[in-house]
C-alpha cells in the first residue's frame, strides 16, 4: 500500500488533472465489461500497462505487484470454471469446451478491468480522487471519512510496525502461542491509541475552529482538453479495434 | 495598569474521576512577551495549556480574557480560539489533511475567509516557517521536524494574537530547534505574543523573557527569566536544574540585569571565559 501511494505521488503524470486519467480509464473499464473479452481485453490490458509504465514512468515491477493479488484469486478460482462434474457413470471430472472458454474469458476480462484500476491508483494521488468525488457531489460526510482514514492509515501502520518491532526485540514472536499473545496485545494497544488519538485530534481541530466540517482548499489544476481528447480517442480506437477483431475471430 | 491579554486566577482543574491536576494556579500573560512554562514531566504543563484556549473548563477559579471572565458557550469559544492559537506537541495529533496546503487551509476556511484570501494566508504561513516548497507534499511523507512546522503553520495561518505551543522543541535535532526558534522569533518581532511549555531550563533561559515554574499542578513563581532561574531552591523544589549558561555567567561574575542581557548568549559567555583564562594566564594544555 505504501508503495502504491509512493508511486501515485511521484509518477510523471501526478500533476495531471485527475479527470484526464479517470475518464479514459473509466471508459476502458466499461468497454472491457461490455465488449467480447478475448479481442478487447488484451488491447485494454496492453494500453493500460503501456500508459502506466511508459507514460507515467511507474516501474513495471510495481504494476506487476498490484496485479498479482487479483491474479492469485483468478488462479485459485478459474480452474473450477473449466471443469464440470458428471454423475452419469460414477463421479467424474471433465474439461468442458464451454467451461474452458468461460475460464479464459473471465481471466482476460478480470485482468483487463483490474489494469484500469491499477493505472488509476498508481498514477493518481488519493487526494486528487477525493477532490474529484467532492466535485461529483458525493456527500461531505463520506468524503471526510475517506480523508481521515487515508491520513490515519499511515499513522497507525507506523505505530503497528514500531510496536511489532519492539515486541520482536523482546522475543514476542518466538513461539506460536507467544505470537498469538503478542498480536492480541498489539491490537488492543492500537485500539486504545486510536481512541486517544481521536480525542487529541478533536482538541487540535477545535483549536483551529472546527465546527463539524473539514473544509480544505481544492486543487488549482486546470483540465487540459487536448490531453483528455487524446485519451478518449485512444479509448475509441481500442473500442473499434476490439469490435473489429471480435468479428474476425467469430 | 495595563490589562493582560489572558490571565488565570486561582484555577483548579479535576479530571473526571476526581484526580486534581491543577490547583491554586495563577498565571498572567502580557502582550508582546515570550513566556516559558517550565516544569518537570507530569507537572501539569499540557493541562494548563489546554485551559489557555478554552479546551478545558476550570472546575474552580477562572480564565480572564482582556480582564473579562471567559465564557464557554460555542460563540465565545470560537471567538477565543480566533485570538489564541494552540499547537499540540505531537504533530500527528493535529495534521488531518492529506497535503500540507490543504491542512494549513483548514483554519482560515473555518474563519470564513474566501478561497483567495485563504490561499494568501496559506502561502504566508508556509513562508513564515520557510517551508513553502512543501506545499503540495503529502502529509505522511514529511519528516517529524517538517510535520512540526506544518502544524505550527496551520495555526499561524489564522493569525492569532497569542500563540501557545506545547513543547515546541521536543523531538527536534539541534538544527531543527534553531530553525524553529528563529521562525518563532520572527513571529514575535511581528507582534505575536508567545507562550510555550518546556522542561528544558536551558531553553527557557536562552529564549524566554518571562518564566513561570510549574510543580505538582501549580505555578510556584512567575517573573523575569533571570530572576526566576537564579532561585536555586525554587528550581530544586520543582525538580529542575539551573541552566548551565546561567551558572557560567554567575561564576564569571557577569551582571544579569535587563530583559535580554548579553550574558544569555553562549558566544558572549564563551568569549568572556576565554578572555578570563588568558588574563589569569591559565592554559588548557593540548593533548
């Protein structure tokens, strides 16, 4: 998570207006879901990977790491789509042609869809996305919640890490039963700290005139129409090519 | 007689559960001063500071703003906190927004300022602390010293008359301390009254023009820095050590008069010491 955040804040496209990234990536995601996956999927996956690595300059390794988690779910789940169980003469497992096709479609479609989200998270700081959500009229309470969670995740991750190091230094993880005890202690300690932190943050915010609304300045970035149009043209091209390939395949 | 900016009279504060944290406490904050609240750990410094902007309401005694008893309804508190800015010791307790610029903009927007005016205030506050290049950085990527400065900028952007800082130098390295103190000095020169808590008598001696010594929830003495810190009995009662620079000045027989005597600077004292050693024809042998 920290790695994703780091790339989001340091990549070459960080200063682009978030809509320039969200609209093309979002449209590609929708295309992936409606077009036949075998033709459009690889195109989407390829173009998103290209945009992330060659365009925004995020290391390919970071992209692979992000894609690895959903890929693991696919590996675990997809084989069951490809086989079918028959009870006709005893219990039997068979590869079914329809199942194989379904498994392939699912894999390609899922990876392509995830690549759109990976592009977005790796190139756009969460603050930009939050600002965009705010403009789209998401309720303020929800946005403040996202904002605070985003900020506090790092505070608590840091504390959990230090706490674990301190426990390890006193051999807290030397055996399984000790580990359970240590993890429990750490969790209850973090819980307590979270409550204290909340109380102190309330004091800090009140000192700056908090009256129930976390208002902050928005970003001043201007939308670049040429960039947005280029992105959308790419989306249209991929859509057309996907459709054309699909006809060729069938 | 001038009316002090903020005064605490006969303050008592019990935490829920009846533990008495502060008792019989008197403190006067005069305009344009640099007041150090000096006390050992657990002497009640932070609890006292939280009374200075109305976060805690005394269970006995009173806080006086411009000579008038403070009120604790929502409107009065808002007004109070416009005038008195509070910076907590731990910056992570205070910074909530994802970027520096956003966090600093929080206070000015709460004052009801326009977006344009807020941007100006944010820029000014960041420049005052010499951290303008950090404006678009993510809060969680900052170092401790940087976070500390951002936390101060967030309060500064509201342009308080009185800036209250809880252990401002705690956790900072020597360079960070110098940097922070010179920023605070600039604010003070521009007319901001400063109150800060510390357990460091050296810091109080070299930097404050008034000191109040806290011990077990009460102020033992408040007065001009040198006068208070010369009182060895007082300091040992409060479990504090006299500042080395002051002892050095005394050993050298330097006069301690005036609000900001030259004897407070370590350069001056060291030069004096060297001259004295030469005069007495004492030589520290080279190894």
